[in-house]
């Protein structure tokens, strides 16, 4: 997301933008996006400081780390950035900062639900769908 600094004043400038997750290289083997990222930003400036408050939302699919089932998750994240800008700066590109914040929020081990029982270590059956014939697991 690029912000034209000449448009930013003391009163907040509201920007709305949608772009694919691929534009920020956000997809991994475990996380895929079903919808574009929707970004709403409020940008204000006081002399050489620019403040950006934004909200990012999207729907994504993940693989559960225990049962390997794909599930849907909603990304809805608020972020706040502050930048120092020089008098001759014309564009402020915050794409990299948005990407970093989203990636830092990725779960280390995504779970389809907090009660996920995973797979049987012997036969590989998904224990969320019922027991298996291997005995107590």
C-alpha cells in the first residue's frame, strides 16, 4: 500500500484498498487466502511524522497441524505504524510493514479447533471422526 504524502494532512485521510495476498507474498504451503486482503487505513501527519492506523481483513485456509484437515480462518487485524518522513518525501510504501505484521501473527501450529485429537499414531485415522481399532490412543 502506497500513500501519497501530499494528500496527508493533520485531519485523518481514509484510504480503502483491496489486493491479492500474492502481492505481499503471504501464502505458504499451510496457509492460502480465499479472498483478497481488504485494508482500511486512517493516515494523519504532524510536521515530519506520519501516523497510520489500519485494519486488515481476509479469509484464509489453513492445515491443522494435528489432523491435517483444512479449515477456514478469518484474518482481522488492527495495526498502528508511525513513520518519520523528510520534507522531500512524496510516497510512503507500507506494504512491507503490513506483510511483516501479518506473518508474525501466523500460528506456529494451526489447529482446526482447541479440542482436536489429531491422527492415530498407528493407523493414521483422524480421531476427530471417531475411534480406531488400534486400541486406546
